[in-house]
């Protein structure tokens, strides 16, 4: 059995139309509004950012069809649960301007997700998408569907305000109150001086640096002191950078905690108590190497297996982890750590 | 004995005047030109960014007096060699505009460094500062003093062009031809959307992410394929992030090398063959933890001890490394790795 913490369903824009009111619907239907383009790279793999074999036989893109996903992913791997993380690219959260449309799109997307996915398969759990440009509207959306039993987290954008900013406090308060985790799924931060790196391989290598920024910023700005029960899941950034970051933050906290007196726990304790890291994309490693990293983390309970289906660098539950892991550890990585992390599981 | 790979001498601006011609001299003397301010933080420690006990007894700032440095650092720790990394803040390289003055300041600084430090103590080695805004002028400066027997490296700026850019090729070519390493000393990159993090502790924790950017960018843009003998020293970023970065780059290279066909070696091999990482600021760690990291690096020859004298987070050669290391390893960390790295040692 597997609880898969990162699965991407994808919407075709026309599917959102029934969930949109005017004038937003007309913007898409009559004015041919399209999402921003955002990836300045050649394709990483033959089918772009998707697995070639995940394309729907009728020609629709990967991730758009529930029954195909059931067959290729959920049934094939004996999934107990899968958390949908979406692919409305770019997220409404990263639209600049068009705030009302961003809010309408987020609401439409959430309703579509519930109708077409969460209500159709008991294994599927969802992510609340918000338009964080207007935090009070985002809070309204969390209030509206936050108590849906299958909505387990709120995805926040990576934009010009890092998540330690008090700007997000109302969102954290609402998430905590509704037993929702906060999720970071990397979404295309400019890595350097507002510029994309020249090559996809650079950008893709450096994605974890955005995760380091967010974790560091939230901890030292006191988010987990103000919201001690808030859960943070770091998705698609991997976990092999975490030992470095924990030790570095602890050392800095030891030297400089007078600057941030509101931070009451050692940063590594906050990481272990409030966070979960999804495994994909897993570097290839031997059992000994994985055990070394777990030893450095000081916990085997803060990482959780994810496939990132249907993307090109999908990790297979059968092959991605090194062989011959102890059953106890496998159970933690495949199911128990996610089960203990999400307040609704 | 110790080869210390990061020691900061500091210039008082008036000391540069004899090394400057008009009109630059007049800009400082008559027009009260001052360097840009750049640190928006409260002081990390009681004496700002310096060790309180490193202030010169006559009141001058830490790092400005050779005999005081000799007594407090070089003699006290039995230094065999120390590489000066400067403290002309901000470096001429990061001045925007004022290009001719930046060039004049770099030249003045280099001459002052040779006169007042390198020629005065046989243990001291130096860094060539350049105004990289005009790479052909920077190359002229490298030609002018690159063969000085005690100049061992060229320090490059962290600015809006990462070092994989072909823009820097003439500089790399000149450095390689003069047996000079290229040095990255962190100098205040904006970490996130061009903004400083709110707190010093965040910025200081995240400094290694700039090092990750530079290493990744240089490798995948083919710098070490075009200049296979070029040596890169990463100063004051520590080394505990390197195992993560090596594995991540290798995994990405395995998947995506079709995008960067000019890269001929595994990234981790390039790291091990062309780079050296200075240890400071060392996280506190036990021997077992250090040995684990060395095991993950696949080499005990790419890290080299540094003190970062006279800064507030100075690492003492007696106390910073864990106790009871094998003599062979200590010799590598304290002297041999630096000796083997610098072409002029």
C-alpha cells in the first residue's frame, strides 16, 4: 500500500468553463485568454514534462483522465491514497494583476477538482488552490471548502513575498483551524536576479534552493511559534538537502538567536515536528546512503514517498528507493509518515 | 602548521589615496565619496561583523594592521600560509556604473595589498581584485600582476551574470594562463527576488545557496570543459551542502545530459577535480558526523580549513574541527589540500 504525496491531475481549460461565471467565462471563450507561458526551455524529455506513456490514448495530455490515472497509477501500484497537487499552470496564485479572475479561477478549479476527482475515487485527496494576491479572498476560499473531508492542504505560491511574511498569517490561521496543511510545490521561482537559468538542467538542479529559502524564512520569521500546530509539506524538492539545512540553521540559531527572540525551538526541532518532505525526485542511492541521510535527519518520520505522476521524472514505488530496506522503514516511507502528518488522515 | 584559506585584511580608504591618480583621489578627498552601504541588518555580534578582540588597540577596525594580525593570528596559530581575501566593501566588482573608478580602485587595492601585506610577510598570499563590469579591463589587471609570485587567485563578483556566462571566458583564460585560481567569496547576493531577507540570520543561513547557484551554473554551462585546468575555490560558504549538490547534479546529468552535450564529465567528478571548499563557518559536529560527510563527498581532498579572521564567527584551528581526527586527515584539512589546490603553492 502507498500514500502518494504528489500526483498531478491536469485540467483542460474548457473543462473549467462550467465552473466559471461571466465575465471570466467570456474572457476564455470569446477573447481567447490563455495562461501565461512560463518555461523558456526545450523539452526535458520526449513528451515534454510528462511521461510519454501517460498521454491519454485519445490524444489529451497526461493527467487529464481519471480512469486512465486509476489504471496506470492507482490500481497498478496499489495506492491507498494519493494527494492531488494540480497542474493549473501557472497557478492562479502567481498571476500578477487580474486578481478577480485569479480568484474566480481558483474557485472554479477547486470545484472542478472536487466534482471530477475527489468525489469520484475514494483514494484521491485534494489541494486547495488560492489566489494569494488578496489574502482575505484566499481566506474566504479556505473557509468555503476547508472543511471538505478530502481537502487536506492549501498550496501557496512562490512569489515576491516569502511565507514568513505576516501577510500570510490569516491564511495560516485559517489552514490551522481547518486541519489543513500548507503545501509548497515548487512553482517556477526565478532562481537568480529574477532571471531563469539558461538551461532546464540548471533550474531543475536548483529547485531545492527555493525550498531552503522558504523553510529558513518561515522558521526565523516565527511562523511556527505563532502557529505551533501548523503543518508544512515540501513537495517535489526532495529531502537530501535537509540535513545540511537543519545543521546550518541550528548553528546560526546558536550564534544569532538574539536577533530572532520569538523563535523558541531549535530549527531542526521545528523541522522534525512541523514538516514533511516528499521524496521525489529521488537521487539514485544505495541503502547505506539513504540510511546515512536518515541518520543525519535525526528522524525517519519526516520523509514520505511520492511519485510525481505523470511527470517525466516519475519515481516508481517499486524501483526508486534502494532495495532491501527494513519493513518498518518502508511502511513509514510509503504510508505511515504521511498518515501521521496530515491532520485529516 | 596551517594554510589558512580565508583571512580578511581591511583597507582604510585614506590608505588607498597614494595608490590613486586624479580624478579618483579627488572624488574621495574633496567630494567625500564613500562606498555604497549594503548591510541592512543590526549587528550580528557586539563588534558588528568582527571579533571584538580583533579591534586594533589604537581604535582602527579589525584587519587593518599587519603586526596585530601577525600576533593574533599568524604567530598564535603557527600559520604556514594565509590567503588574504580582502574587505573592500563593496568590492569594485559590484559597483554599478563608475566603471573607470572601479578599475582604478581595484588596481589601487591590489598595489596596496602587495606593498603593505604580501611584501611584508612571507606567509601572506593575495587575491587579485578586478572590476568585472569591463572584462577586458579586468584581463589587463590580471596580465599586469598575475605573475606576481604571491598572487594566487582572482576574486569574481556575484552580480547579475553568473559565472557560467561566456562573458567571463577571457577572465578564466587569463587566470588559467597565470596559474591563478578563481575564488568565490560570498559577497552579498540578493537571495530572493532582489530583496534582502528580513534578518541577518536568514541571509547568513542561505549564503550557501549562492554557492550552489555558482557551482551548478559553471558546470552545466561548460566552463570546466572549456577550461579543464581551471581551479575554483568556494570561500566562506562551508562544505556541508556539497554532498547534496553533487548527488543532485549527477542525477540531473544522468537524466538530462542531452541538453548540455558539452559537459563531458560527471558533475561530481568536476567538483572533485577542479574545486576546493573552505570550511568556515563550520557547523559544530562530532567526528562521526564529519566522517559521514567526507564519505558522502567521496573525497577528503576538497575541503580546506579557514578561519575567516577577523570576523565575528571566526573558526579557531584548535577548536572548530571535532577532536581526535586522524593525523593524516588533519594534515590534509590544515595544509595539504590547499597546497595541492593552488597552482602556485
